[in-house]
C-alpha cells in the first residue's frame, strides 16, 4: 500500500512540473523551450556584402590597365556583380570572365599582339587605312567560338551605338564575337560592324560613363575605373591627337554623371598614348599599382561600410599644370 502511495505522489509531482504554469488569475503562461539545434555564435556579425558594379571607361590602349584591376580583384577576392564596358575594355573584360584564373587570362592575352591593333598599310605602303577587322574577328572567334555573352557567370554589358536607331544600347545577350566587334568599331579607326543585323560601333563617344544606366538596372554600388584620366603627355600622332580631343570633349559633357559614381579609380596611365598597344605590360602594371593604392576604399565599399570621406573627395581630381 505504501509503495502504491509513493507512485501516486511521484506521478502528481511530475505532472505538476511539466504542466503549463498559471498566474494568480488563472491565465496560462507559455513555456519557452530552447531550440538545441540552433548553433551557438560568437563574435561580431559577419559584414553584409553589397553588390559592386564596375564601369570601365573607354581608353583604348590605356584599357590594358583594367587587367591590373582584374589582378587585384582576384587576389583580394572582391566580388564583382557586373561589368559595363565598350571597346578595348569590353574585349579585356570578356577575356577575364572567360578565364579560369589569371594564368588562363595570361595565355589568352598573348594572342592579342600590338600589330593586331595597327591600321593596315594602304596602296604601296604609303599611307595607312582603317584597322583590319577581319584579323581581329579571327582571333576573337578562335578564343570564344560561338559563345553567347549571357553564358558568363558575371553579367557583362557591352555598349554599342546603333546607327539606324541613333541610340546607345548596353547589350547583355547575343553572340559575343559580333558584339565585341561592334563595340570595338570606331569611325576612322575601324569601320562599323553588324550586330543582330544593325550597323553599330562603340558607345564611347555617346555614353562613356553609364552610371545612371547601371543604377536603373541593378541595386548596389557603382565603381568607375577611369583609364582615360587627365592628359599629362603630348602625342605627335595625328590620329591620337584627334582621339584625345574628342574624348576630352565627351568627358566634359558627361562630367556630372561621372561624379555620381560611388567611387572613381584612376589608374596612372594618362602619359601613354591611346594607341600605345605595344606598351600593354607597362600600362597593366600601372593599373595594378594604382588600384592597390586605392584598395582600402574598394574594400570598404565591398563590405557595405560607409566611406570615411565625402563622395566629392573621391570623385574630384585636380588637373596638374
């Protein structure tokens, strides 16, 4: 009998411990049972990475400085959300996005000799005509074959100007080689090429800094890599001078949009000619060195932290006498 009483008492005690407790007014108080499956965390919360969209401003041979940018981005593991470019910068961006690593990119770059970008000799070699687009297309086709631009993991937007429609498009779908050829065309340099049945050429003289276009397309921060920069040197090449003057005028028209970028990176390559394709290694090195010098701001943006300085401080640059 005693043993039965003890069992009853224990049962009542256990039931009282597991039942939902009550307040004095009789209302049930919910019992919160901790979830033992949730892992325990320590330290500060991981920084939220913000999308970084890169605009590579047109600079022709100076565009090789963007290879230096790609080296730093790869080494520092800074994620790129999209790339917007035209001309030489679009070509180099496509090579970068198509490469497994920097060694693979190095191997692809060897096919682009300086002679490939030199205008062919005219009658009896007395004067030069436009760039031989056939040879350039052959090299591009050898590397990219029938690749579509949308096959890249990171979106690439190539700027072209459609003559018949009289407007600029930043294209992210279609045959990559046709698109690069259209983006590389420039009046007086290389005749326009067809993309999707429309005669087109580079958007560099129409919309060199598509900051507003990028913001409308995607959320995130905009980094402008401006390889054209300020002019410190003097070129004796007539065509080079024409390009410099044209680019300078275009920059003035789009200066306000250029300053709306969250960060502007200036590679120190303005002493090189726009057609100094033979100096690609020097230009590339200068690009890498310049990006490394501004790496702290780039890291801050990639981690979603506010910049310590005002935007004007990054977007302004004083012209040297």
